[in-house]
């Protein structure tokens, strides 16, 4: 059984994972209506992935005798200045989520809940990968600059990245 403090922290993380899914869904919609097919598909997949992260925590908490609380969500940002702005927001959000996961891991030490600590190690590793992917995408955008034909190729590269990560 998990402590009250761990239950609250996990429920807070469930909300954050759900809000992440909504944010990436909003990003996918923005990209789609602005002609970035590859980016939109990538972001739709990211939205689904965040939902799976949320469900994984829900199942863990329920299986440990906790009670999951499905709470109201904050509305995500849905307007972006540019595709670069979208990906800079993505990176900042992933950094924020990493910080929240680290705080959650810290709580497991305070509560001496080593089962939850072990469970969360998957999320720690996942966040390293998520931040690296976002940084890699921004690095590619820096190489392109404001070149319109480069953005077209970039969009196709993101589509390829999407198919490559689905096969992992």
C-alpha cells in the first residue's frame, strides 16, 4: 500500500501526463492546419504516448491499493508563432516534466517507498530520451534556419523519425 503523500504525488503526475497528452494533441492540430503533415503525425503519436504514460501510473496506483483521482485539466496552449516555437515549447515542457518526475522520485526516498521508486525509474529514463529527441529536433531546425524548402524537408524528416521510433 502506498502512503497518502505518494498517492497525492502520483495523482498529481497522472494529471500532468494527461495535460501533456492534451498539449501534444493541440500541437498536432496546429501543425496539421499549418501544413506540417510530418510534425502533426509525430505530435499525434506523442499525445498517444503521454496518454499511455498516464495509464501506466493509474494502473500502478490502483494495483498498490491507492485510488486514482481523475481531475479537471488545464487547457493547453494551442497557438504557436512558428514551427520552431512549437518545438521550443515541446522542449520546455519535457524539461518541466523531468523536474516533476525527479521531485516524485525524491518523495519515494522520503517515504521509503522503494517499490514506487523502482517503478519510476522507467519514467526517469523515458524523460532523458524525450528531452534528447526534442533537443535533436531543435538542432536540426537550427541547421535549416528560415529556409522554406528546408522546412519542407524537415517535415519529411520528422515523419521518418516518427516511423523510426514506432519500430523501437
